[in-house]
C-alpha cells in the first residue's frame, strides 16, 4: 500500500475542503463526507454547494465571459498548456486522489486517467490556435459574407463519478478553448480530483469566474443549470435515465444540451477470431474501473463453434486478476464506488439468475481483513437475450454471454436494444470486420479491441446513449460554439 503524498494529506486535511467559485474558495453553508470505497473510511469532509451557490457562480461566470470571450486563441491556449504542465507536475497527487476516491487501481490512474487528461488539455490548446473561427464566403450578389463561430457563454457541466478527472477535462478543455466560461458540478460521490484541478487552474492564472467547481446534489445544483437563463449550454455525462430528465428540462427552456449517456456495449466474437486475444481483451474490458465504464463490453455474443473455448479462456484470464484496494500498486481491480452501487450490481445478478441465466463465473461479494469495502468478483452470466442482464446497463464487472449462428443473427442481437454507444467485433477477416462494424448501431465500432480512444478520433453516441456530438476531436470544440452569418449585399 503506497503512502499518500504530503500534498494529498494537506488537501484532504482541510475541514471542510472548500469549493471554488468566482476565484475564491468557499466553505459554504453545508458540508458532506467523502467515503473511501475500499474500506468505508472517511477520506475528507467537503463543502457542499446549494442552489444559491450555483446561482452566484453562474452570475460570476457570466461576468467573466464578457472579457474571456475577447481573449485570443493564443491566450486561451497558453493557459490550457499551463494547466496541463501543473497537472503533470502533480500527476501523482491526482492519481492518488482518483485511486482513493473512485477505488480504481492507482496504476490505472497513473497510466491512463491522468496522462490522457493532460494530453486533452494540450490537444485542445493546439486546436484552438489552428482553428479558423471565421470563414469568408464568395457568394453572388454579396459585397462580403462570412460565417463566424462564437462561444455560447456560460456552459454548465454535470459529471459522473466513474472517471471524474478525465471526463471533466474532456468536457471543459474544448469549451474553454472555444472561449466559454464553465460552471462544473462534479459528482458528490467523487469530487476530490476535480476540486484539486480547480486549485491548479487557479495557480495557472485563469481569471476569476472562468472556472467554477461546485460539488452538490444533482436535483439542487444541477437543476439550476437547466433553468438559469445565463447558462447558455448544458453538458451532461451520466445515465440515460437522468439524461432524459435533463434533456427535457433544457428543451423546455430552449437551451442547447449535449448528452453523453449510458451504454450496453456488445462484442461479437466470430468463429475466425483470435480467441486468446478476444478473451484477454474482454476480460480486461469488464474489470477496467470495476466495470464502471459506460462504453465497456458487457454483452458477449459468441459464435457457437468457439463458445466453449472462449469461455474457458476468459475464466482463465479472470482467475489472474488481482482484486485489491486501489492504493496497492499491484491492484488490477478495485471496489465498486459505493454501497449503493454494490447493491445495484448484486440485485442485477440475482434478477438475472431468477430469470434463468446460468452463472458461469464469479457472482460473489469479496470481503476479508484487507478488503472490507465494496468489492465484488468479476461475473459471467449466460442465457437468453430476454434476460434483464442482457438488456439493462449494470455498471459493474458483469458480462452476459449469448450464442450466435451467423452474422445476421449476431447483428440482430447487437441492435435489439436502444443503446448506441460502443460495440466491437473480433475476427481475423478485415472485410468481415468492416461489414459488421458498419451495421452495428452505435457511435463507435471497434475491431479486435474494446475501449479505444485517441485524440482526433471522434467518440460519440446515438439513440438512448446520447446526443449533441461527442468528445476528443475538432468537432467537440465546435460543439461549444454557435454559428453567426455576417453579410453585406452589393449595391444596386
């Protein structure tokens, strides 16, 4: 078990850890505890924002926007790069906070969450300097004409608890690069790394009001974002159920909204696939972040001729997974994030079995002297496509296996649900891979891999998994701009 750094100890030792609004650290009128899911101990007490705090932060962000919108792309890029440099300097602190708060292995945070977030800041810094926000148009009858991409103003962000730091950077980096100001509501379950990011943003020199971080309850703080007239755009990442409510509220107020929602990713394992590679890749997919990944593969649709071989190889891979608290450097899977999430996962496993699913592997809670938190084993179920565990997002290390006879049968199973986030196909035939990938209804189809991300590769969704664009590309930055046409006709 690694020791927390002096910076992390000092940060968590504040009573309470304040939130950040209009360039100031606020203790607020309420507080709430943050729990360590590995052992149920208290990590910290944080100041809890309420509706009036959200309203004040929005007003501050609106005032800050009046000057922030006039900054040059080079000026915004310089601040984003400075923030990236500070995140790199304190990469160990950010990694430790993610491991403590979410429960994930610290090596995962060190190897993906933190460096990929740093890369995000630099990617959008470069993009905003390269982007032509004005485009002249040569049109008959026009003396001059152009289109201009302009920032919306205040953008309200609501983030979930599974990848708090990375998802925050994925959202706010393009919005800031485009010239917006931001008000952020991190999950009250995992707010620590986002608050630390605000500390680094202040050190980087972002003007007061440009970045505001307000941990609080969604129905209280998040609701303000959907109805406040000075929030010009809302971005929500979370469940499809809550996304529908936010979309409805924003629609009622004619407010643009970007929704990055849940998924029920499918993987087709063909008869000509590299079975060992597929087994290793998909075992890694369901254990990554303890299965708390919206785009992960949780429906494994396996060709009947290779099903037995595939299942045995997957079981062998899962047997090797080291399940420990995230602050152990050799941990490969940590606990679920909370008692509530553990109950949810256990309830799905129970319902799945009651509906006839066969327990192929796992299905047990894990508790001993060193694992007193919300630990559960990876779980494989197998059965009918009508089973609840095939049809609903579980958000835990649980996969559901079905069998297919031909590619048409496999595609029917993939596309039988309303989700449309990410799927994968495993085959040694490239033509077959592309043909299947094109017919899977989703924003992302991966070949011989799952959970594939790269800056410049658009990542978005369709159907019940989201709307309003995606992340990680030029299109993402343009999502946070509105279009203006300027024209002057020729004199007659």
